[in-house]
């Protein structure tokens, strides 16, 4: 089974990816948070830094693109290919209200004829491999059947299916029955995405879908960065590596960001996911959330790792 790291806006940039690859094993591909083409403009500094080859050495990275305009996708895909990337991914899954209102992300799933015309233009011009990350549909999970009829018409490298629709966001349960419909129809390699938080979740999925060859990990891996290797070889959770991983991420943010406030914002966002993995650390998590300076933040994190143990994994 191949394991992929999902793109998570604001979290899984190159600093996170490099630190994760340094301390933990098991991920076959890291997908970048989405890049958004802008008319008449180049990369933002954040986007440029995230996809620079020198910032992604030694790891397999797939840039993700967010657009509903074929000419913009073609332009940015060709630029990424010139940077050395051999695959790009189209975001057809983001459920953000502002994104969907613009007909992007999973909002692009609303009209399959428009989507078909988009792919027709794209595959006339690009030579780089193109994969998609899709939801089951905009409103109805069985829209995946009509979407697959579109996807099957084009030489997509892979179809990653997040087993929810737009209105589900990330709260409602995944719909694996609808996923199965899409998987069985798909002519391309399929990767599953959605609610794999533990090794137990992973085993249950594999038991139900033994033919699926790839799984994408999102919030589960952000909470437990060791999840891929626990899935792969049953590694016991290693608190010392978690600490080293955290320290590298924090130090790198300090070097590239201006102001303690910006660094703390990034680190607190990460702790929103990680703190529940520590036994009885809820109060410490609240203290970390309220901290206003890096020195106090480091002291609290040191205490957290000294005084609290990671929960036993399932």
C-alpha cells in the first residue's frame, strides 16, 4: 500500500514536509497546499518558496493547483514541469464556502460539461502527469458516478477520492458505499482519502477495500506524525522524535518568518491537532493556545514533553 500526505492549507508547507520526512518514514508522496494562478501575476513569495526544488530535495512532492480556468492550469502546470515536477494535481475537493462560490475546488464539480471542456483543453497542451483530488460530488454522494464518466474520458494519472460531498465538510461520516461505486467505475488508479486516524481505521479500510492500492492521510497524520510508519511496520510511538520534529519545524519558522506572533500562529495551529494525542494534556494545551511569546512557548512545550505521555495508539 502506498501512503500519501494530504495537502493542508497553512500546515503542510515545505517546512513541515521536510521536518516530517527527516524524522518519520512511510510517506510515498507529499502533496502541497494548493497554488492559485492569478491573472498577469507570478508566484506569491509563499508559493514560490513552497515549490522551489531546493526546498523539496530528496522527497517526492506533487504540487496541487486550484483553478477552474484551463489556460491558467496549463500555464502553471508547464511552469512546474520546468521546475522538475513530473506530476501536478487539480484540487476538486476544497469545501470552503468562498472557494465553492467561485466555482473552484469542489464547486467545480457542479457542471460536468464545463469540467469535461476543461480537461479537453488541458490534455491538448500539457505533457506532465495530471491527477485529481475530488470529492464524491457537490450535493449528492452518488454524483461520483457521473464524475467518473468524465474522468474516464481523459488520461488522468490518478484519482484521489475524498469520500464526502461539499456540505459534509470534514464533520459528517465518510460515505464508503459511494466511494466503492466510484472506485469500481474508475479506469485509473484510485487513492482513498477520509477519516484514517489510527492503524485500526487503516486496517478496517484495507479489509473492506483490499483492491485499493493507495491511501491519503490528512488530519490523522497531522495529529499523529508517526501514523504512516505505525501503519507500515507497527512502530511504537516515539515521544523523543515527536519533540525533535516539533523543534525543527519551530526553528525553521523562526528563521523564515518575521515576528514571534507569526511563528506562534503556525505552531498553535499544529498543536490544535497534536495536543489530543497526549494523555491528560488538555490544560497544557490551553496554556499553549494563550501564550504570547516564544520563550514562554518553548518552556511550556518542554514541560509538555517532560510531563505527559503519548496515548497508546490503536
